[in-house]
């Protein structure tokens, strides 16, 4: 059953944001093109919202609510694989649990068209479906999940971890887990901001694939996310071109994806290459690329550029809170806080920090946001579960 009809103009940043949110949230919707600049959502009960915010959509879907408890045992920030895993284990073990997610459940993983190397799913599963199953599992155990809510500041006092949300609401907890993940680096090319969400998109673009029928799609990146995007778009697009800075895909992409790309006739791979210019008026119309070795350039006509190039962690709030980060902004935890048994990052207690604990006792980090983490979905799920074990130990310390 279609829950939402979304009317929008191709290349509209507002329409893209709504489409992306609905896809990541696993909400059935029908995309209907129209020429007006402002998108319109029509819900199954006939309600019509013109140019709605994500919060208005969340409210209409019945997902918006404030914290129901004055204090929780654990507050989890981020509802990607690490955060959802932590929520399942914490709630199932009787901890009063709340999850705060700034966008949509699933994090970056929810944008993946298919995850094929995750244990127990031999035929693969879309990131959105995996996230929706985890959300349902966590809520069945009693975890609360706040959607479209962002933590902007943290206050840490004896026995209390208080998260201040962007709308002024407060989440008070005895412990906290930061699982806010990373965001793709912006393409360092003039005009990036002008074409962002108007032909230039970040991530695997699963919500856009069916709109690219018979078009030429360009994907920037040499990791698994870029490879998954390429194989997904190849099912719809006339041609897919991967732009890769490295000399070979084999250095950064799983072997099964390299084999699949090699056997897909409408995927071209240009190694040692980068995007140097963007072209277009209101929407993207083309990109110029250059070979990093020879300097040779060419221009590709395209309305679709998807960028999957590394990431930066969501830890801006941590600097003001005195939480130790590495030079790239990732949260430092456990043994990495210590040098020869001594704290080098302001660890205040006599006991050593637990493995996933930051330099603020009772505040843990899990998944991609953590210094030294393995950037894989399964690893994030494992760290989320592990963080709950250390939360128990911290809470039992008294």
C-alpha cells in the first residue's frame, strides 16, 4: 500500500530530501513528476502538505514525540547499525533506553540498495529494510526512538549525561552511547553547493535509481558504497561511469563487487581520475574529469552525479564538551586514551577506561564515529552490542 504520493520537480533539492527520507525510512511512496518548484505530499487519508519539512512528515506519520521519561539508563545518539544494535541489546536487557536520530533510521546504511556480505542474508538485504527490522526489534523491547531530532550539545555532571536537542528538549540519562556515524566528504569542486541535491548527490543514491532510466550516471568513489551504487544504477541507467582516484578497484573494494562490476557491460571504470568541474544552469548538466597522471580531460553530459568519498564524523559538539578526538574528529576510546598506562587525554578515574569508553566516564562511542573502528556494517552492529556490556559495568560501578 502506498502511504504517500510525492509530487515534485526533478532536480528539486526539497523533493530529493523528502524522497530520500521516505526511502530510508522504508515508507512506501509514489513519485509523481510535476513542474512546480515546491513539492507536495498527499497522504493516504487525503491530507495534503505543500513543501513540508521532514519534521512535519514525521508528525503526520505519527512518529514524532518527546521523551516519555525524566531519566533513562542509557541514551543512544544515532540510529545507524551501531545505534540500533545498542538499542536492541540495552532494551532487551531491561535498561530504560532512548535513541535520538537527526535524520532517518538506518544512517548511511539505509541508503545502500543491497548489503550482500552481512551474516545471515545470503541473498542480500536493502539497508532500509535491515534498518526497519532493527527499529521494530528495538521498539518491541521498549526502546524509544526520536526521529528528526538532533543533539547539539552535551552536559556531563556526576551521574548524569544530558543531551540538549536542537529544539530545546533535554534527554537525561545515567549513561550515553555516541553512534552518530560519519557524513560523506563534500566534493572539492567549484559549484558543489549550487548543484547539491540538484544533480549532485551524496551516498549510494538508492532512492534515485529508478529515476535514471536510460540516462548516463556518474559515480565518484572507490569504496564498497560506490561499487554498490554502480551495480544498482546499472540496472536502470544506459551507462554508469565510476570515477576512482586510486589506480585499481582491487585495493579498496570487496572482491565480489569487483567481479560484478567487471562483468556488467554498461559500467565503465576510470581509475587515476577525478572530477575537476561541474556544468549547468539550474541543474547539473555535465562534469569535467581529468586523468591524474596525464592531465587529459573530458566532459561527460549527465544530470546524475553521486559522490561516495570517505567521511567526516558527526562530533562537532564534542569539542565544546571536552571529549577527546583525534585529528580527524573521531572519538578516542578505551586503550587509545592511555599511553604506558597513563592517561594522555584527561581520563579522571583510577580505573582504566572501558574499551569503548571516551575520556568522559559513562559516555561510550560505537561504530564509524569511533577512532580506529572498522568501517563495516557488521562491525558497527558488534560495537553497539559491546557498548551495552560496558554500560552495564559502568552503571554497576555505582
